[in-house]
């Protein structure tokens, strides 16, 4: 009788009701996120056989990934491309967010944000194809330069290179960087800027000493939002890079699907997740320091 009463009380409690509401979402997350991740972790310490995974536990996959020159080179390239994309994207996003926050009338800010999010209306794949058309051998840029008589033959330096990858990815992820920076800028008390200028600081020094430090939480958030998906991007290196500049996701696809080496591919995926986690933790630490400094 006592146990039945306890169960009834638990059923009527707010905590039990909250858990009951969360359970479908939690089960869904476990099935679609935790289960595949656990599978990849287990596969990474197994051995590849002849077209199948052998239950022979070993760390040789990780040794090969971290010591093999090909895998190391692709990981370094992925990091460099992701860092360049993040740098370019944030450098473009900050002035736009600053302009909307400080120079656009409050009644029109929602319209500007609406215009910024318009690229989300089209498929990511379509946007990548558009850049391939623009930067291609017979694309818009080369055709325009030839028609103007500036060049005689199409330029090959504008496609199938790191610059083309950075341009395409920066355009794709720019809205993701603009929005968190804009939110951080909107939270800045304008009286602090006026106080700085009243004390004799120039507008540039006020920006460097007040606006930029107070908006760094948005900048760090933008960095994380751009860096994490960029390093694992699969479509852009394949289409814009022409298969000549594979990144870590392309290498995982080759190992998993084409070579049928699921154990080695899983080890590459886990290694990539480890690198991303370390970088993300560094930026989160910086974000916490900025938050602590502002308090």
C-alpha cells in the first residue's frame, strides 16, 4: 500500500510530469544520436576484415590515422580551410551586424534580418552549385572577362582550389555568423559608448575598448557555429574542389562506402570529433572568460 501511494505521488509530481513529457524526445535523441555515435566508437577499436568488421579489439586504426601522412595531411587541410572560412565569415559578418545594430532604424531592423535570412530559403546544395557556375572554367566570371576582352582563355586559378572553397563556405555560413553577433551588439548599453566619447575617446578607440570586448561573446558564438559544421563539410569540397581537395568528411566517405573499411573510417570520424571538441572547448573557455570580465 505504501509503495502504491508513493507511485501515485510520483505520478502527480511536477518532476514526473516533466520526465514524461521529455521521454519521447529523449528516446528519439538516443536512437538518432547516441546509438550511431556509440556504434562508431565501438567500430573504431575493431578490425577491418574482408568487407566486414571483425570483433578483434585493437588501436591500430588510431595509430594509422594519427601517423599516416595522408590522413594527417587531410586533417591539417580540413583545419586550415575551416579556420580560414571562420575568419573570413566573421570578418564579413561583424561589419554587417554592426551596421544593422547601430545604423539602421529600430523599425527597419526586422526587415534587414529578414533579408539576411533569405539565403536559408534555398537549398544548401543549390547555393553550392551556383558558386560552381560562377567560378567554373566556363562560368560567369570567366565568360564575363572574356567578353570584355580582359583575358583570352578562361582562368583556372579561380576554381578547384582552397580560395574557391573558402568563398563558397563563407557565403553559405555568413547568416549563421551575423545573427549571434547582432544579438550581442544589441545588448550593449549605448550609454557606455556615449560615456567613452564624453571622456575624450575617439569613435575608433571607443569601438576597440568598449564595443568589441562587449560583443566578443557573439563573435565566439559565431566562430563555433561556423567552424564546427565547416570542418565536417562534405558537399563543397566534392563539388567546388572537384575531388582534388578532399577534406576529412570526404575521406570518411571513401573509407566507409567505397573501400568498405568501416573500422578505419570510424577511427577517422572519432579523431575528427576529438579535434573539433578540443577547439570548441578552447573557444568556450574564452567565451567564459569574456563573460567573467564583463561582470
